[in-house]
C-alpha cells in the first residue's frame, strides 16, 4: 500500500461519477484484496460487486455509476465495528487504485440491494458503496449535500482526544508519535459526519469510546455509529502499523474515567505511549 496517511487525507466521498465501466481486472483486484483483509475482530464479511442494471439497484445521491459493492455480515457482538474496520480497508485500497467510493447506509434502495446480496435471517447488509471514476465536477446535489453536513470539516483534536481521563484535553505535543496516528483517526468518514469517536490516551495505550447520537440504533440493537467506530479503529491500526508502533488490540475495558462513555476497544502500545 502507498502512504496510508496520504490515502486517508485524499479520500473523500464520491457521489458524481463519469459513467466509465469498472474493468474486469479492477473487479478481480478488489475481490482478491478483500479476501486477504484481516481485522482484529476475526468476523467474516462477504462482499459482492453488483451491476445496478442487472439487479435494479439505485441510490438517489449517486450519479454516473452503475457498479456497486455491498457487504454483509452475521449479526453478533462487535459485528458493526468489524464491518467498519473491514470495509474501510477496502475503501482505502480502492482509493489507491484511483477509483471513488462513498459509504452508504441510508440513501439507497435497500430492499433491492438486500435481495441482490441474498441477505438471510441473522445477517445484516450494513452499507454499500458505488464504484467508479470520479467525474471532474460534483453534481449540484452533491455539493449541496456536502455543505449541509459540513463534510470537509472535522472536530478539533482536543475535543475528541483526552489525556488520562475524559475531562482533560490531550495536547498534540504530549505523545507526538501517537498524535500523528490520532490525526489520521480524526479524518475518518462517519455517518452524517457525526464523528462519534473519542479516545483516552494513557501511558499504556489508546482507548476508544463512543459518544452516541440519537437515532442510530435499530430495533434489533444494530448500532450504525459502531460502524464509524470500526472505521476509526481501522485508521488507528493501519497508521500505527505503518509507523512501526507495535500494539495489542484489546476489548478489555480499562475502566478509565471516560465521562460515562461506552468503551469500544483499545490498543495497548508495546513499551508504552511515551
Ligand atoms: C457508516 C456510514 C454511512 C454513511 N451513509 C451515507 C448515506 O446513506 N448517504 C450518503 O450520501 N453518504 C453517507 N455516508 C458518507 C458520509 O456522509 C461522509 O463520509 C461524511 O460526510 C464525510 O465526508 P467525506 O467522506 O467526504 O470525508 C456514510 C458514511 C458512513 C461512514
């Protein structure tokens, strides 16, 4: 993979495509990359590349693309984070190939996509993405949408990362190597750009928490914002690895003072954060 930081910086949702076909070799490249993706959760994700015309698929926000990737996963503990971690790796790989994507959980003909994915009882199809070459100019609708959700802005470092406990904003100079990685977490995409991730950094590691917004948990307990958490964890894991920072992934709650936020997962840093 080329510079992961650059891929993360350059990735933006693409909703306006130039109608070019995705070639058979690009499809094969994506499918074979997906087969090799590993996440710390060790939960299988199945993806398929789908032709819109063949399956009657559409998304009201997408123009100029008729190829989509959809994924499905068995519903179980941590399936949302696992899906986020997996699919973001795929999205970044596709970015490296020079193609565009948009994570889509809501604005699609969900029934048609679920049928094309043959989703069965106990499975979830959390998200899809269109796949193609970005058009030179965004549609008016896309431009308005991006402005509406302030898609280019992110929360400040000291609003979301904490030093030892939730009340204490982290200064970027305290742990420079970790701060570099956390800045790549900041740039992650999230549903409606809500950025629910928070992290507390201690001398032993980096511990991620979710700050819930209302309306993202469905009747079955499926929590869409935990997909965002998986994306944030993916950015942390990939960037730490690229920088040679050795970590051990953990689901054990370190019971820090996190202001009542729900613990999601942590990375214990070999040799400590300092
Ligand atoms: C889990 C998830 C679900 C999303 N669902 C949609 C969606 O239904 N429709 C859409 O247009 N964008 C969707 N997005 C894209 C976000 O709006 C976008 O990532 C965010 O505004 C930041 O913009 P950027 O991706 O260009 O950095 C989703 C993103 C994520 C991570």
